[in-house]
């Protein structure tokens, strides 16, 4: 009985320590940011008060933080799901673009469809666009051994420029003064949750649902067990009769679908059209969100809200104190440094070193 209690105490202690590391990484990054603000001659208190007020200081601020967090949730899930299978999906940005393109085309193409058909059709079209763009590097990895990091990076370049070309040369709205697609029909628009005064839309609820759905898939289904086993030890998975190649293609397809859904949300819930040179950066920031979440679907939720909140509050911080908005990029970069090199945080706060184990982050680089 005493041995069980000791084992339980050790397990609980390790779990708390692992939860503390990303929290302390964020705190340490904010402390470093405060030193930079102080060195520039601005008020640290005023700067951070403006930042946090811009994040959560009013109903509108909370609404805008939720809007900013939604694509981070979906794109972060995309990258985290790949990590769970031992794959490094750098291609969320290109998948995001293709999802936005497919959703925009479905949104303005099928005029006259009733809303209960048109909106789900546009959402599924966005997921399909991202899924197709994710399936290609998954297939190349499974059948030809092509490195998913290189392939997804190249797919980003192809996807971004392809979408730009299609918007400018193929489906450009001839009546528009700028390069963009026609506006989507009202029947394909994601409804506002609290009226026209707030931008928060139903896509936020879809993103929240996706977090719990991916968690359920990974930890409550046989398929999820196979995905996680493939990520930890593909040799053992293959020995147990699991298809490593099939799981690779499937996970990259699902990851692409999640990133495509993020792109669809931006078109169907906010912009209502797709402009050329559609610059998002969500797909690249999603890598940071997934790292901060430690590849946990539930961990993606607070990480996405942190990332969205920092982006949303940076403007008010700059307005209040004159501190450059680029400081937020510095803080975010420091968060990733302290999460990736967690031994720094463990040394600073006297947290015991983590036991060495196989990491699902690294397999994609070497095999």
C-alpha cells in the first residue's frame, strides 16, 4: 500500500511539473519583455496594463480575442495532430490558404442554395481543400519516403502562389477595384453570436468543438491509439499489425482538413471574400501554439487564446505607451525558446529534470 502511495505521489508530482513548465515559460518571457520595456524608457506597468486590457478588458476585447484565437485553435490542432503521429506538419499555412479558396468558391458559386445546405457545403469545401493539400505530402511520405518537413514547406509556396494566381486571374470579381473573389452569399456566412456589434462568429464554436473532438479521437478510440503508437514507436506499431503508411496519410489528411477549416472560418465568418495576397501567418504561428500545448489537443485551447490575446492586445499597448508592437513577436519567440529548451525553465525554478523518453517531436526529422 505504501509503495502505491509513493508511486501515485511521484506521478502526480511529475504531472504538475509538466503542467508548470509552459506556464513558467510564458511568465519568464513576460519578465524578459518587461526588462526590454524598462530599458526603452517606457512604463512596464502601463504597457502590460494596456496589453491585458486589450486582451480581456471589455466585452469587445474578449470578443476580438476569441475571433483571433479561433484560427490558432484549428491550425494548432493541425500541427499537434501531426506531432502525435510523429509527423512535423509545416504545411498548415498552405492548407489554410487552400481551405480559404475552396470555401470562398463554394460560398459564391452555389447561389440560391438554402442556408442549411449552403453553409455546411462551404465549410466542408474548406476542409476538403486543406485535406487535399495535406494528403499529398502524407502520400509522398508513406509511399516514397519523402521528408514531410521539406514537402510541406514546398507545398506552402505552391499553395500560397496558386491561390494568389487563381484569385487574380480566374475567379476575380470584375466589379471590384482590388483583386478579390466575389462576395459569398449570405446563406454561406457564419452567423454572429452576439449581433452585428461584435465580430465573434459561430466559427469560434466550431473551433472549440474541434478541440474536444480531436481529444476524443486520440484518447478514446482505437484509431487514436494507433496514431499515438505510430508516433511513439513506428516499429512497434508495425509489429503489432498497424499500418504506419496508412496512419501517416490519414493523419496528414485530417491535419490538412483542420487547417483548411481555419481558412474557411476566416472567409465565411469575417471577410466574406478572399482577397489576393491573403496574408495570414496562422499556419506558421500554429507550430508555436502546438509546441506550447505540448501537442495536447486540450493544451491547444489556452495556448491559442494566449496567442490570439497577445495579438489582439498589442495595439492598445502600443497606443498607451508607444512601445513597439514588435515586442509581442519578441515575447512569443521567447515563449517558444523557453518551451523548446525547457531545461532553462527547470533550472531557473528548480524543477526536477524530465525523464528521458522518446519524443514525438523529433521522429519526422530523422526518418
